[in-house]
């Protein structure tokens, strides 16, 4: 069954406490927190103080996606703020082993992300070191973008590698996921999907989560 990680970037910031509670009430598994520095990607969003605020009102697993150029400068602040998992991008460090170790030393789960134009083979050697690989299905920066269809083959390539090597690494996808393409991403072997605008843009959040969790991977 797929796990759902609503991205609070699409929530109503003026009502963040209620939004976070509604994600839990709807049956979401994780909360996805998009951190952008205006340098790695063209937007500024939130930092450790938001993680701290969300941690106060929710016991959900906090999945922090660091779209920043120097993620290592912030690992400790996010860990102290209550993050459960820290995910950074291969684009900022082609040899990410030291950063993965730093995250683990802080007691968090570690994830590695790749942009839509980054070759999949570049991350494969590191998947045995991480708990999760985050495949971007839009370019980082904004919620509400259109899903890039080539991401489905890239997801399947990652999943095949994970399964063949019996790795304990979840496959997550992020960007443009909605009710219409959910079946395809499940067929590609995705374990956890981020969902921003499609989740916070509906009032029937519980029904949406139920629907997504009712989908089974098609036998291919
Ligand atoms: C994109 C972010 C995503 C985004 C998801 O840069 O990393 O998490 O907010 O939002 P939707 O689901 O609307 O694409
Ligand atoms: Zn994200």
C-alpha cells in the first residue's frame, strides 16, 4: 500500500496547525516539508522553525526535503527541530557518503534526491547507504507543476535496481502527483508519494487518501 506524504508547501500557511491536523485525520502517513534556499532552486520557503512548529502539533513522521546548496550547514538545526528524515540532492554533492553519515549521526533517517535531468545511474551506487531515494518528477521550486511523464520509466529503473539488490531503500516521487496519475506511479513501484496541491487543494482529503491506498500495482 502506498504511503502518502502531503507537502505543507501547498497548505494554507495562516492555518498551518489545522492543515497539519487535517493531514493526520485524512490518514496521511508522513508530512513532507520543502526547504528551498533561493539558490539551489528559484524559491524561498521554510526552515527549522517551521519544522519545530509542526512538530509541536503533530506526531506524524516529518520528512524534510532540502533543496539547498549547502544542506550540511542545516542538518543539525533540522534534527533538533524534530525532523525524522533529511533528504538532500545528489546535484550538490556527487559523492554524498559523508553527508549521509552526518545525518545518521544525528539520529535521522537519510535520503538522497535527484532532479528530473540527473542520470539515474549516478545515484545507484549510494542506494545501499540510504533509507530513501526521492525522484523529482518536476523541477524543484514550486508546487502545482505538471508531472513529467518520463519520470515513470526512471522510477521503474530505480525500483528494479532496489529489488535486484535486495536493498532496504524506499522509492519516493515528488511533483505533480494527483488522482489521475496515481495508478501509473504505483505500477512503477513507488513506495511513498509526495502530494502538494492535489492534497491540500481538496476538501475530501480523507477520501483521496483512501482512494490512493486502495490502488494495487498492476501485474506487468
Ligand atoms: C517541488 C516540491 C514538491 C511540491 C509538491 O519543488 O519539492 O514537494 O511542493 O507539490 P505538487 O504535488 O503540487 O507538485
Ligand atoms: Zn519536496
